[in-house]
C-alpha cells in the first residue's frame, strides 16, 4: 500500500504520522506524492510504524510515477517550444 493510501485509510493526519515516524509532515507528504526521495532510514521507519503496510517498494513506486509524469511534461513542453 502506498503511503498516501495508508494515510487516507487510517485517517491519520500528516502531523500525526510525523509524531509516529519522526519525519516532518511536509516531507512525508512530499514522499507520499513522489516529489521527494526517501532515505533508507526513513523508509525503514515508515515500514516499521505502518507494521509493513507501506514498504520501501511502495515508496519507490510513488517516486517513479512522479518522475515519469515530470518527464512527460518536460517532453511536451519541449515539443511545444520547437513548434
């Protein structure tokens, strides 16, 4: 389960997760949306505090999806600039 889904299912706020995991709520939000890389230490903390519901692989999926979307937006802007 991805972190964003976990947060929605458990109805925990980012600030509540911040207290449980020990990572700033703004960073957790950015990690959940794939806008920020997640260190191994943070990934382990998230996996531990979610009892394995959110894994490092889940965190990587969100990041990959974000980067793929960014690459598509960049490619589209470059083709528009050439036109």
